[in-house]
C-alpha cells in the first residue's frame, strides 16, 4: 500500500503516527514525537528537536516523497529518523547517518533500507545522498552532515551504503 495523493494530510499523519508508535515501542524509545507533512522538504524526511516545555522531536516529511513510499519503505524512513532521536537521547549523542541506520536496522531489514535510499536518490536526483542529519546536532559536529543537508557520496560507494556497515555487501 502506498500513501495515495488523494489521501488527506490528516489520514497520512495518522498513518505515520501509527508507524511511529509501533517503532518507538520496538526501539524502547520514550520521546514525544510530532509529525508534520510539508509541501517541500529538501531532505525528504528530517528530524529536529522541539523547543519549549514538553520538548520532544518533530519528524517532517515531504508530501510527494511520502506519496511515493509504500508502508514498508515509510517504516524504514521513519525508523531511520527515530534512529537519530534514539542517538540524541542516549549518551554520547554522536549523530551519524551510519548510526541512525544501525538503529533503524534493529526494526527493519537491510533490503527495506536499500529501497528507502533508492527512493530518496530517485527523488533528489542525486545518487548517493544521505537522509536527514538534523536532530539538533550542528553540522560542524556531525560527521555525516558537514557541508549541505544532502551530502554527496562518492560514485564508487553508490550501492554499498557507506554510512552503514550493515548495508554494505558482504566481502
């Protein structure tokens, strides 16, 4: 099942919230997570800390990217973002795309993550870019975020997922 364009934003948000609740339980993650669907999110899916009382995190999704994903791919993308939340709530808070993927693969398969990255690369038009890297860590402190929101991965690494050893093909 994909998230059809005709579905209302509230239906899509409800479905994403259901996925978030399920994954938070499986990851034993106790955090306030809000969902926002944007008309345009250059990162396609991103996470950032919420300010103010009650704090927590907001996962933002690009509407068109969301509509292109099936349930399994959406679960993979959300698992990756929750990986950032998990890292941010566990010392030593080192944010990397590799770390977020490692956390995600506690609850989704390597093949699911490959599908998500394939969709991401097709949508951005830039093969080898990483998913979001916000989660409250300044770019200069995050190994995976130095430079721009979508960091170019060398052509020689495309298809081997350099950010996650678990996604690399076995030697």
